[in-house]
């Protein structure tokens, strides 16, 4: 199986040895994203709503660079630093995804770097005649 890395210039600078996105087997796998500003490793300032919006914008950029969109996402795993932030996170999440929503797991975790939320996704790469 071939793998194609996806690293748009607008995505945050990875903090470790990982690729922001990877196309393989008809899917796009997006590494856990936190609320870093595009092209940077600095977190946006704000509450869980502000950070969730930035995380999902970062994910959208990686997916678009891979040739798909948030509508193609089939699986979401989200980590919240504080489970009490679920309602705020979920409010913003609903603005980015539509019915049928992707399957999702949301857990409370220790997230490095002071981020309030980290999300990774798996998306189905749309079939195109040139692939």
C-alpha cells in the first residue's frame, strides 16, 4: 500500500516526529491537532470554543490539501483537558460537521503544551477517475 504525506504550508508546525496527514488505502489519516496558529507552534488564546474552532480549521486545511473535506470524515477522536468543557466543544463541533455525523469518541486526557482540546480524524478519500 502506498502512503502519501500531507503537510500543507498553512498547517501548524509539528511538535514531534509525525506527519500532519497521511493518505493511505483510500483514507486520509489526520494526526492529533491542537489549537496552534497556522504555520506556527503557538496556541491561539481563548477558551475551549476558540481552541476547538482553531483545531477544526487546522484539520479542514489538512483534509483539503489531501483532496477531501470535513464531510468525508468518518471517525473522530477528541481529547479534552477538562470533561466539563464538553458542551462548549460540542457546540463548535456541530458547526463543522453535519448529519450523518462521523462516529466519535471524546475523552478527558492530559494534553501537552496547555491545549484544552486535541482532535484526530480519519476521512474517506473521495473516489476520482484519475486515481
